[in-house]
């Protein structure tokens, strides 16, 4: 049984127990009279589903060991308060309709107390049990330490003294494999830093702890880049953080001297709202504007030979490939001779109609189909072709960190910078993309969408 399943299971038990006590007090105490006794089982099932959804939106099903029990109880308090406020409104409407007395609605305060205490106690007991499993060596995360200095050995000793952190150190990865002893306290050197990607795959590594010496700091970005496209957890010692500050959000773990780098920052409820906005906006634009898109298709067909749409393979979230859809704005054989090349603002391959479509960004409209099927979002780093992803990931540190989030039709880089005409343009855009990932929020998305509208209206679209 996985950690998340165990957590959901204990939540269902405590939610049901809280509902049972509330029901018994409200219905069987005799404090209130009913002409017909309300049902018990159907409302309990509905209330369980309701609370699981609320807890999910508040991020209560993320990995528990990365936060303290106090932090988790605070999150439960906030979620329970929000959930009870919504329920109190629903109960008010229902009781008002059947003429129940006002004091019956005050029982919701009693239910709120039950939810906070029962769910909080259930989580406390669950995590106490999970800690005991970790102390017994059950459920530990396979972990490697990058580094072979006194700091790396000190980090190893500290981790060993805190087994409840959940790390099982299986090896060290020094910057260079030459002239090093083979192990430290029976934990071996498993390879050099140049083999990091292969080591992660070979040993099914779940967490990477970075403890480089001061003379090795120049390799930090390489390490982060190697882990950027994988699902491993990445932690660093505090004195390394200044090198990558501004490129990753961090949080302390238990006050333990490690900092966690988190590639995605939005709360689950924000992701849900972001996705809802994507779907609603895409559906409205595609179907309400259908007559306009038919005229655009006709103009493309009359202006030049070739298909109306242009599809191209791109790399999306978690390096999954998909085909992007656009209105064709170039000659159909634009890259037959040249191969993959970057477009530029005055590209001679662009057709007459294509030039207008690009200026108004109408050529991007069919990508809303990609948004509807979940391959893209309205806002995010622009997806790139596999050829360029491989090329750029070798030349630009942290490039693949862009692949941790769903790509977008528009993004912070698109409203702030020009076309990619050189590797320096791409480097600049990567900085904007990493800044977006660092500050992901609904407010940030709305800011980018309004900025996109502005650059389109002023004719400065990129």
C-alpha cells in the first residue's frame, strides 16, 4: 500500500467517524426534532468524497515526510475551515427551506471541531506508524550523495542519525572517480558525476543529495541539469543554494540542514483552476470563432500551395513527444533543403497570409486543440522540437527543467523577448522560463495572458 493510499484510507476512516458522531449528536440526542429522520449512509459517502476533494485541493496528499507535523496540522486546519464554511452555507440553504430552527445550524461549529481533531489525530497516528516503519528500514527512499568531500561525509553521518527522514544512502558520486577510496562506512562510490544520469537509472534512485566542495561548485548546475528531466527528489546543502537561487523554490525539511528544490510550485487547487481555464477558454475561442477560422483556412489555401494546417513534433511535459498544430504560415517545403532551423521575424519563407497570421498570432489558434487534449496549456514554456531540445540541453544548463511543466501557447519568455535567432536568444528565454517556473501562480498566468493580448494589439507579437 503506497503512502498516498494509506493517507486516503485513514482520512476516510476519520471523516466517517467524525460524521457518525455529528449525526448521532444532531439526530439522536433529542436536541432537535424531525418529522422524518435524515438518512445516514448516503450523506456519509457524499461527505467523504467532498472532503477528499477539498484535501486534494489544499495539497494534503503530497509527500508527508517533507513537512513537519505542525505544518501538516496547520494545512488540515485551513482545509477544514474552508470546507466547513462551504458546508455551513449549504446547510443554511437546506435548513431554511425546511424551516429548521436557527440553533440547529450552530452545530456546524461542533462538526468543524470534530473534523480538525479527528483528521489531525488520524494523520498523527498514521505518520507515527510510518516513522516506525522507516526506523525499521521499511519504505526508505533509494538515495545517493553527490560529492566526496568532508561535507559529503558529514551529510552522510547526519542522514544516518535521522532515519525518519526516509533516506537509504546506497552510494557516493564524486566529481571524479579517480584516486578515491572505494567506500565510506561500507557505503561505496558508485561512479563519477559524468555518469550521474546512468547511475540514477541503474539503481532506481529516488533522491539525490548534493554536497559538493567549494572547489566543485561549478559542477552544481550540471548536476541539477542531469536530474532536471527525471522524477528524483533533489536536495542541496544550504551553502550551495546561492548558486541556483532564483531558479528553484525551496523549503527547509524539519530544520534539517538540507534544502529541497521543487520544480512545480502551484497548489493542486491552482492546477485544477488553471486546467479549467484552459478548457473553457479553448472551447469558447475554437467554437465561437469558427466562422473566422474557416475564413483563415480559405485565405491560406488561396494564397499558397499546401495544407491548411502545419503539424510538427515537439517535446512536452516529462519529455513526452506530441504533435503541435498550427495554421500554416510558411511555404510547405520551407525546411526541405535547410533542415530544422530557427525562424526569425523577417523570415523569407513566410507567406503573405502567413505574415498577417503571425503578426496577429492567429497561426497559434489551432494549438488550442492541443490544450483541450492536455498536451499543452495556455501559459507555459514554449515546446521545442526534439532536435533542438537535445542540442540546447547540452549547451544550456538547466534547459530540461522547462520540461517539468506543461508547455504553453504563450509564456513569460514570449512576452518579454524576441524570436529565437541565436543561441543567446534561447539562453535569455530559458532564464525567463525558469523565472516563470519559480513563480508559477494563477496571478502570474493572468499577467502573461493580458501581456500577450497587449503585444498582439500593438503588433509586437513574438
